[in-house]
C-alpha cells in the first residue's frame, strides 16, 4: 500500500476532514490533498506528527507493514 492511501484511510477512519488534518500539520487543505493524492511527497516531520496524532508506527503510516503498531 502506498503511504498516501494510508493517509486517507487513517483520516477517514478517524472521521476527520482534510481541513482538520491540514491544520494539525500547519498547512492548508490544498497542500494536504496533494499528499493524500500522491502528487507530492509528505515531509518527514509531517510523517512524525501524523504518527503521533494517530498513535501508529511510522512503518505502518508509510505502508511498509499492514497491521498497525501503537506507539508507546
């Protein structure tokens, strides 16, 4: 699974809008939409922020593993 598909799945599973997640990242909805659509790479500091926000490991967020692991 590509990371951008995981971004969308996590957002929808948590009943959040692109606008809400963009605000968490300190960006605008249009920029976040590019990350979620795979049109632009998500910067590492945003990966870390989202992993903490969703309480999942970076390897899950990046689509490397298929089962989420919670952060400690």
